[in-house]
C-alpha cells in the first residue's frame, strides 16, 4: 500500500527526513485502507463542485498544493532569507486534505464534512500517526472552514498554496469566486 502512496505522491521524495516521509505516506495508506476507496486516484477532490470544476481528483489537487507550497517556500527563502522548515511545508501540504478519504467514503450528497469541517478530522489522523505539532497545525489551519489561523510561516505558505490551487480550478472554469473551505 505504501508503494501506491509513493507512486501517487512523488513529492514525498522532497522530504529530506526519511522517517517523516514514511510517516506521512503511512497516514495516506492507513486512511485509504479505512475508506471505501480501493485506490487513491478514485478519491474526488470535491464532489459538490464537480459540475463547476470537472472531475478533479484529490491526488491531483494535493500534488498541486504541494508544488505551490514548495515553490512559495523556496521563493521565501531565496528572495527574503525566510527561515523555515521545508520538510514541514512539504509534509503539511501533502497531508492537508487527507481526511477527504474519510469524508467522501460512501458519498451520497451529504458528507461527514458538512457537519465536521475536514481539517478537524485531518488533524486527528495526523495526530494519531504521531506527526509533529507543526504539521498538525498546518492541517487544521489550512482552510477557512475552521477558526484556527496559521501561526507559522509553514502553515501560512500551505494556506496560500491551497488558495492558489483552488482559485485556479474555479478560475479556469470561468467562475471568479470560489467556495470557502
């Protein structure tokens, strides 16, 4: 199962700390195993907005966010000398929406996320896996669907990366506004 996760998310190789990369991959593998999905490429990004953005898969969105986050982190370091933990940025970006494995299992038009915003279950998944608090913070603060504000540069970069990736999806489809969350 871990091989399927590593195939889906080659950005795991951009995490220098091999143990952190393995634990991030394990969160995805455990989440997939507990879900109704057989493969990661089956998980939708957002069934509610499929009519607006098309058939976008969660893996594609997660990789987009991760690549945006890495580019923003690299720019912050090279342009302004910002001190940050790049491994935390990459792992946090890769895990920011992992809870959607659970949220969209058995999707019938109403989701777990309609009642419990996805960052809350995501932070649970990441905490249970024993990932560090800064990564937990990224997961719970990346979205406007919780009142938790990013309190680190790493969390702020993932929040911005997610906004850029989501705005791009809706912008490309001609909608200039995007839903919160």
